[in-house]
């Protein structure tokens, strides 16, 4: 939700005192080589694109 609020990860972590972790923990998580963020983001974009494609197609059911 951070991109939709116009803030980045660091601003979201620093400005939220209710979190149980610090900024360095978040960046360590993002830098972990076990997580392929490009693949995740590509899959997410493909899923959202397919969803909206179906919702806006001419063959959709008229309600």
C-alpha cells in the first residue's frame, strides 16, 4: 500500500512507531537473495493485468 500513499519503504517504516522492526531489518529482508523481487513483481503485474483485461473485455457478461 505504500506506493499508493506516495511514500517509500523507509518512510513507511520510520514513520510507523507501532512496528516491531527497524528500517535495517526491512532492508535486510529485501536484500535477501532467496527472494526474487523481479519475478514477484512481474507475476503480480501479470495477474492484475489479466484481471482488468477480463473486466473490460467486450465478451464480459452484461449486468
